[in-house]
């Protein structure tokens, strides 16, 4: 598949990119606003773009226009792993008290070839922490290219579906699905989605996210 080689390089840069917390992207807050918290990596942190161009900020703009009383906090960090997310989740939950949590992590675990059980345990910790605070969860998956071997790639993908079923979360199996085969959807570094591709990611996520905001 054409996206496979590009995804490998994308993941490589995502792992070694200097960790920078994305600026908070939020809709105009209302009194006692409910919060949507996004925990992701460079793909959610608008790597190589201005924060306002990323799919999370575009989602915040849509929420601001269609869902009064909600605000969006983007706590994504370039280079983040599931271990990093698991280590940060309690503090983020305490700080923002979200009603909905989007977990979009795991790509960097796959690049490192980390044990599937380790990645699953970290994602599970994040899900349980969010649900313990009565937050709804959207689990956003990633896929590994075939050169990682069929057992690993299949197990990696199944981590998300198994956890979503076990804990009753919403599931988006593959964040990059709308642009995976479009070579022109990536920046000049051939690694990260361009600004014009971000609305496609927003719309892709929105189909699963929007019901959680009702």
C-alpha cells in the first residue's frame, strides 16, 4: 500500500520530534462549560502547522458554532507515547474535568515495536481513569504498515477494538483513513498532513465524536 512507507517515516518523525504541547484550541467558553479533552501525539498537535490549522482546532471551531456550552482543550504532545499519556491523564482530568475524552495515542509505540500488551495496558489505564470521572471516551486508533509483520500489525489494530468493546467506548479505528492513500495530503516533509487535509480528519473524527456531545 502506498501509505505504508509514508506512515513509517511519519511515525519516525513523530517519535523524535521535539515534544511541544499544542496550544489550547477552544470554542468560546460559556458559564459552566463542558469540556472536551484531546490526548494525542503530533497528528493531533498540528505538527508543522499553526495550531489553528489542525483538526482539533477545526473541531473546536465547529463545536463553538454548533454546540454552545462546550470548550475544547488540546493536550496533545508531539512525540507522545501511550506511556506518556497514561502518566499525564490524571493531572489533565483533574485540571480540566472533561465530559468527553478523546484518546488518540499509540502510533509512537508501534514505531518502537513496543510490546502490544504494554500499549494496551497504557490505553486501558487512560480509559479507566476517564470513565472513573464519568467522562465519555472516544478511542482513536492507528494502524501499522505491513512491514511490521502480520502478527504485530493485526494485534496493534485489535488493541483498539478490543478495548473499545471491553469498556464500551466509542471507536474510530484509523485516524488517517481519509488521506492514507493520498500522497498530496502530506506536507513537503512527506510526513505529516497538510493544512488542506485537516478538514478531512476533522470530518472523519466528527462522525464518531458528535454523538458524544449530545
